[in-house]
C-alpha cells in the first residue's frame, strides 16, 4: 500500500524544484549568450586553420550539449509538478512503492525508487536478482 507524502515533506521538495528550475533557466540564458550565432560567425571568420575551426565547432557543440541537458532536466521538473498535481509524486513508476524521501531530497524529479532505478540502468541486475 502506498503511503502518501505529507505536506511537510512535500513543501521543501517543491521549493527545491523551483530553485533548480530557476538555476537551469539562468544557465540556459548564459549558455545561449555565450554561443550566440554571431559570436560563432565572428570566431569562425578569424580562425586560421582547420584545427582552429575544429576547436571552435567542438566548443559550440559542448555548449549546445549543456543546454540540451538543462532542457531535459527542465522537462523532468515539469513532469514532477504534473505528478504532484495528480497525486503520484514520490511513487515509483515501476513498482508502485514510495520513492525514498532521501532519494527525492537528492534528486527531486526522481521517478523510480533506488532499487528500480538500479534495475533500469543495469538490466542484467534483474536476472541476477531472480537467480
């Protein structure tokens, strides 16, 4: 049987989601300022050889990858808010048991309990557990 999370437990988690969301939005804005297309074009125009050009392109790719990770995490935060509204926040999507509160404190958008997350990340662990 699922044990519902209390409002006292939920409030700091919601604040953590809000803070993380603001941090991510700030980071995305900063990354976008740094990788503005005009900056890339200016760098590209002064690049001397193919090695320099490759460095510039790699740098832009790294920055773009960071923004992509931030956007994925923002989507996870939004999904966590939806689970709060539906009353399913803190419930493992795989086994239906409560997600450990300490796990949610560390990674608030978590969708799986620690055991199911381990099995999700390492499918071979499932067969080892069954034996």
